[in-house]
C-alpha cells in the first residue's frame, strides 16, 4: 500500500487546517480509494472512533480520513475491568495509560470537534485522569458538545465531584452528564458558556443540589432532567432562568415541590413526574398555556407536553427539531398535548405536523390555542391557498392519529384554516370522544356563528356514522 504524499504545508498558524488538501497516489488495485468522498465520510460516521482509526490500513486514501471526523467517542474503560491492581500494575496506572492513549487520538485528530462522548468509571474522576482528557477535547479541540457517561464499579465512588473550572471553556455550549450521584454543586461555578445541560439518570437525596447546579448555569436555554432517588425528594426543586426555552423532566420518585420561573420557556415536556396535588407544581411561563396539570395524581398520571409553536417558528429549525424529534429519548409520545399556533403561517403549520406525528396511537387530550389577529379575519394572508395543508396527500395529522378529547381555544370558524382543521378531525374520525370549542368570550353574533358552524360538523359526523362523538361549546 502506498503512503500518501502531502502537498507543501504553510508554516503560518493562521491558515485553517481544514483548508489544506492531501494528494494521494492511488493504486489501481485499491478500489476503496476510488469511492466518492461522501460515501467514505458517511461510512466512517457510522463507526466508533476506535473502529474508524483502524480503517487507516484499508486504503492509501483512507489512512487520514478519520482525522477529519466532527465527532469523537472515547472509552476510558477498555481493559480496566480485567486488570487486577497489583504493586507493579496499580489501577490508577492502567487508567492513566488509557487516558494517554485517548489523548494521542485527540492530538492526531485534525481541526475542531462538534461533539465528543467519553465513557469512563467514576474512580477516574479523582486525580487527573478524566480531567486530563476533558481538557484535551475542550481546550485543544474546542468541542461544542461534551457527553460524560459513568459506568459504576464501586458504590462509594458514585459521586460527581470535579474541579470547578472543568467545563468553563468558552467553546463548550452543551454538557450531558449520565449516571452520577450528585451530593452537591461544587463542580458548577458560574458556567455562563453552557446553553444546554442534560442531567440523565442522576441520583440525589436532595432536590436542592440540582437547583444549585442549575442556578450556577445562568445562560441555559435547554434543560433535561432525569432524576432518581431511593428517598423522596422532600425539598423544592427550583428553576429560575430568563433564558430557558426548553425544559424536559423525568422524576422517577415523588417530589414535594417543583417551581419553574421561565419567562422565555416555549416547550415544557413532562415525561413523568409524581406530584400529589396541583399546587406541588408551580409554573410561571407566560409563553405557555394549558388547562390543567395532567401529570398530577388522577388515578394514573400521564405525560404532558406544551408547545408554543408561534415562538418556535422564529427559531432555527435545527434547534427544536433536534431536541424534539431526534435527540430526546424516543420520538413517539403519549399523554396530553397543548399547542399555541397560527394556522395562517405555513411554517407553523409544518411544525404542527411534525409535533403531531411524534405521538403514538392516541393523545388523551389535545388543547389548541389559536393565535388570531386582525389580518386573518377574512382569510387574508393565505385563505383557501392554505387549505392544501389539510387536504394534501399526507394530511395533518396522519391517518393513524387519534385523540380522546380536543379543546379549541380562541377558535374562529370564519377563519378557513381553523374550520378546515376542525372539519378534518371530524371527517377522518380522529376524535374518539368529544370536541370542546370555547365561545364564552365572544359577542353574541359571533357565538351564534360558531354554534351554527359546529351544528354543521355535528350533522356531518352523524352522516359518517360517528354516533359516539360529540361537539360542545363552552
């Protein structure tokens, strides 16, 4: 196999290393080197870092290709389980050797990193082993997203406690911690660089520890919490953040009080939480509106999600789409959903489609708060043209979509898009029990208009044989 011949490299450090090109002498028998660049990069993206590094023996052209991957996955556990500490081979020496191998991979990588995942044992938090590797990927590689995954080997070591400056690098904006026991917040001191914090499978005896950690990260826009405890969390978990846009919580044990003050919150995702009473949970988030706390003890609590689609439409698509569709646990959901949407805005309609497609077999209750304004009164800014969103080959929602009860707030049947959505629910028999339409705040003539239009839908439902379905105005 022939070795690559590199073009002359500039000594200037100001030149971006990614802009340098490598010229390879390709053997006619080396078929791999003749593959398109996109195919080679796609293949490497599906391999672990260790596997990708090993591919350098496959081809003269592939020898350096792994170095340009935007992500790295480092495993500090390799061979650590089978190594028996002795006077000549102590555990910390084995761990340090693995860290040294990892930093060699980091040093051989070219350019910056979008993300890095480090698998380790909690004992490596002590001393310099893990800190050494974290420093390398954040300081040298300017990693944007860092994920640390702990695999317990000793219960008494299951404590996350690192130097306060560990995650302070300006380039680091997203941090995920998985599988730790939290007994304080010493490791978190004014991390204003972090925009996303995910605490997954975290064990703690005090909710206050988590509150302190979140308070130390004042610039957070995304918070994901999955908390476990053998004891009931008897103190309040408090989140107070004016920048927070997305909050997802999973509490596997009961919590006495949960307080959220988030003026910019656009998405609230309660996957599982045990609150005995409504006042155990307090939310001060003016961008969100929903009728009741669906997750409180009502026989069996079920999840709830609130979306302010009108605000999400102003964000970059990749932000909310990655969080809600690709990144946060399973795509399919169940429970209740509340949305705030402007059906006259095509972008918001597309987001609504994707939100509804995330559900499984059915939604318990769907609340829709329509964003009405004067420009829409007579179908201006779209009118009949936007009906295609409901009548397209792939209508909103899909044919498998079912909901027990639909609540419509600020509904105006004179607006074609809104009436088209209500009609679609009826004609496709997507509502199992009832459709509730708010009219109480309208003047008399408008109330009569909505009642008359709902009568039309009732008659249509009966003709379709859906006798159990009802429509009520309130």
